[in-house]
C-alpha cells in the first residue's frame, strides 16, 4: 500500500502498511473523512513524520489524540496551527519551558519548529472526528504507532523519550532502556498540573543535558 509519508520512514514502516489491520484502518479513515468533518486535514495526518526524518529523530513526545476543535490539529501532538489559541495543556507546556529554560512565552503554538529539529511529536491516534474526542481510537492507529515506537527504539540509539501522564507512561514497555533515556512526569493538562504533577519537571533542560552528553545538538525550545 502506498502511504504519503516522508521517504526516510518508508523502508522502516512499509511492513506495517502491508498489514491487514492497516488496510482496514485506511478504509475506515477514508469513510470517516468522506462522511464527517475530521482532523487533522488529510495532508497533515503524517505531519509528525514529514517534519522529523527518521535518522534525525532525537527526542520523542507521545500524545494520545489530536485536538478535535476547528483548525486546531496540525498532525503534531500538543501542537496547533499558527494563530490558533493555545489549548490548556500547551499553555502549561510553555509555562514550564519559560521557567525551566528562561525563554519567553511564544506567540505561536505551532510546534513544527520543534519537529524540524528532530522532535517526533507522535500521537497514539492520528485522526479524530470533529468534537468527538477519542472517536478514532481502537481502529488500528495504536497498533501502528506502537510499531513506530518499537521501530525507532530498535533501530536508533540515544533517543530521549518524554512520557507525560499515565497513557504515555504505558508506552515505556516498548522502549529499550539500555539504549535510550526515558523522562516521565504527570500530564501537562490542568487536572494533572494543578495537582503538582507537571510543573517543575524540568524535562526541557534535562533533555538538552542528555543530548549534550551524547554530543548531539540541543533543542531550541
């Protein structure tokens, strides 16, 4: 099956694209996009991969579901398009970066600037029906994105995985801890952050310290 994804990923994921579950997933997604308003736009479904070529991946952030409001989702977890108000979780991410890294709170919530530096912003589910959170869960996307995590864990070295919240932490079982670094904390959502489980995790400075130790370029957050 021909999937429109950055060519550096194709050799590593082509076996998944040929699996029956993925072909069923494609049929489901096409029907959903044909009959309902869904996000992100079709051309942005694999945007996380398109902005972060396989061999350039250094950091992995795992989210759960795309934003389901109008013009929010752009294919990168936690990210919104330019000019869109920042959702609460993204606000808390930027607040932590401001304190941790001493950088100003940004105007744009578009995290393509991170992805272009080697941060894979991977949602477990890559599509969603408008206004219906979780509507495309358990249709096959999680099988695919779990395979992505296993593949980069097996084939790359020295990645920094940022696992925020209970859902993301469960993905740790897919990661080779002997080869990679895993940083965990509460989720940046207000429910978690207001209970003291997010702020102060210093994941952004810690990530850069780990990258420096591995003689990799740091991320300009």
